[in-house]
C-alpha cells in the first residue's frame, strides 16, 4: 500500500492568527497509519492549537488541512469533571458515546484497566484515569488518535508505561497518532517523527536528531540534550513581537 493510501491527515503551511498575533504559523505535517508524530515545545508554542487545527476545530485558518478519515479519537489536555459525583468508569465511558459492553470491555482491556470498570472515577490514581481516558478515545477503534499531554498527573515510571501503551495501541489498531508531549526524552522510544514548535516548526526529524539540535537546546536547555551527541542545527530566523518570522 502506497504512502498516499496510508495518510490520515495532512497539514500544509497552516497558521492561526488571533488579535493580530500568530498563535502558530507555517506548520506542515503528515500523520500516517501506525505512525506516531509528536509535537513538543514550550508552553504557548502552538502545540494544542496545531492539534486542534488537525481536528478541524479551528476556523479561518491559513494554509490547507486535508483530513482523510472521520474515525478519530481525542484525549484533550484538560477535562472538567465533578469529582464528587458517584460516576463509575463504565458510566464515564458512556457519557459521550453509545457503546455496548463488548466495546467497553475491549477498550478497557486494551489499556489495562478492565478491572476498574465498576470503580468510582474519583478513586482512580492519575495513571489509572489517563488509561481510562485512552480507553474512551480508542473504544470505537479510530484510525486517527490525537492525544494532548496524555501523561499529565503521572509520575515518571507511569509516563514510561503510558508511552509504551500508546505505542502498542498504534500497532494493534494500526492507527496514526498525533501526540503532544512536554518531554521528548520520555517519548523517544515510542515516536516516529518529532516537530519542535515555538510558534512555527523550529526543527523536526527523528527524536534523536531533534534532541541533538541547537534549537532544542535553546528551548529546553543544554542539559536536556547533554546525554546525546552534538548535532548542528542552524537557526536562520528570529521572531518579531507579533509572531512573524524574519530571516536573518
């Protein structure tokens, strides 16, 4: 099967402007079946905005979005829940989707939390809750999965386990994943391609190439990449106050 048949979503030079300032500009990426594309960058760098553009949630954008599937699962960065409500995991799975018991059981089993089906949502640990969110997102077996900071509220060991699970989900469901992460190193073994954003694509490539780039060191600090060899990445542009990119 050729690459075009595997493409789930393609962004070409997309951008979004609000109040005369670019939130993100000139971003291009392709998500294919069974591939994981990771967006990293500091707070306010346009990661969530780019993901929402890919989902078609933003209007009046610059550039082109080609979405070739409607079978999409999504784990947002923030979700509002009244933790005082006696809401069981299986009830939570049914809040936005009409799922039968078979689909619920399959999704919870895939994410390793089938034993929590009748447990109160408010009694889950951070890692358990993130796995339930993943289960809800994959319950209808999506072709494209968009995950915005899917390991928040989880300790380091839990993060590694969750990224391993995300890789397994990609392989088992043959779905493409657009993943937002705050830390490249914890996803290095899971992701196929990385885009480092700071309002635009500063650098991109394999996790190792991005981690060794000067741009990555500028954004995350020298220590972030000191365990890897030095890779020269020439930064040939600067940012103006309104978010425009100027060539040096």
